C-alpha cells in the first residue's frame, strides 16, 4: 500500500512536469536565481539540494519534501559573497499549524551591485542597482513513516534600473527515507511556472528541471555519500565551445577527427551526475567534499584540468547553533564563499518562559 500511494503521486508529479519539460533548454533563462542553492551544506557537496532526513532545517528551503512538524520555530540565515560586489542570501523560518500543517517560509535575494548608467551617446545617467527577489512558501506532509511530499510556491520579482519583471514558479517533491534513516531519496520537479510580467516584450523561460537526489549513511563508518541526478528532462547537455572544440581537422589531409559514440555517451552521462561525501565527527564537526563534472567542463580552458567543479566545506554544531561554511568553484579564477547559520528557537523560548 505504501508503494502504491507513493507511485501514484510520482506519476502525477511527472505528468505535471511534462508540459514544462517540452519547452525547456537546460541552462537558458534570465531567472537564474531560481536555480541557485544558497545553502552552505548543499554547496559544499556541489549540489542544488540534498535528500537527508536528519532535521537540518536549512535544507527545507530547497527541498520541501523534508518539511515536517519538527521544523516549528526553526530558523536559518544564508549569505554568500559572489563576484565583484554582488552578494546574495536568504532568511527562512519554520512554522507548524494545527490545521494546515508545517510551513517553511523564506525570502531570498540576489544583489548584483551598483552600475554606472549611460545613454546611447555615452552621457552619464547616474548609478543604478539590479536585484532579484524570491518569496518562498514551502509546505510538506508525511504520508507515513517512510514517504513524504512537499510543494514550494516561489513568486519572483526582478528590478533592474526601474525595469521590472515578475514570474511564478512551483517545486513539487516526493521523498523516501528508510526506517533506520541511513538512506534517503527525493524526486523533484523544480521551477514549474511562467513569467507573468516581462522586461521588454520577451518572455523568459522559467528554468524547469526534473531531478533526483540520494544519500546513504554508512552504517559502521562516519561517512554519508551523496548522488544527485540533474536535468533528467534533457539528455544532451553538451555544447560546442569554439575555444575548446570536441573535434579537430588535420590541416594537411582535411580529415576530421571526432569523439567516439562511447566517449560522447559517457561525457553526457557524467554531466548529469553530482557526487559528494560528508564526514561526521560525533555530530559536532562535519567535513564535506563535492564534485560536479559538468561544472568543471563548462569552465575548462583549452582542455586543461582546473579546480572548477570541486567544492568543499565544514560545519560545526555548538550550543544549539549549526555554523556551516563552504566554497564552490563556479569559475576558473574565483569561487563564492557560502555561510549558513541554523538554530532551533524553541530552546530560547523555553528559557524565556
């Protein structure tokens, strides 16, 4: 009976996702804030979101299927220093109601910084700012002790020097967790939605993605392994880079050498995978390492190996506060630093009483 109910829900999830999947091209959208994970733990492992049932409230903003009654009065703060003067972050709060269930309410922003404006004749028009804002309202419910599901409602507002745009997106997610809490898996349709108000007569595609996440805690070792399967709605994630071509032409014979079908298949397969590992020391100190092959390939220069795609971080649980730091090499030369602070406010409310 458990499988039947969950299976029906998964079929419904995929059916709702299909219309968006047909119109999507991976990685092409101005609404990129919807694709960004602000959570330090996720970024340390090089992933967009995680499937872990260990009551980490900071994960619920990206994975609504993890929302449960336990989140009541939990709070988290994320902040990231990006390139140049850009920065982004989020605030989230967990709330449990008697009738409607549990909610994770969050606000995230991306401040692109200050820019100098000029007209077509290069006359200064003063400075202006550009930013994106997202309100996230997540709701989750447990079907039984193993299965749960959740939904995120995410209205997006963009303001670039007086030009505004507005979009609405949803996340639908289902999660399975084993009885011993060692294994967890999530299937999610992210960013199902549409742009409502446009900048300049052009509707941008909301970055839809069908994705899955798994984690497994080794029973007799302090390690948890992570695997994410991304962009499942689109197989071919390769593209031709003029500076790093996949084929070559002999200048004397004119013979074109291309990659074999096996190489192309494995390269495409690897672009869908994100892997990571987490070391836990008595649930007080955590060390994390992740690798994203697609990210590495997209910042690769002339076929040379680089640190792009690698990520790392650590966490510390002290006196009811979880402090997490991570660094993810999104770019060949620079990497953002992610900071997350999470706490359960119930302990402070009890002291006040």
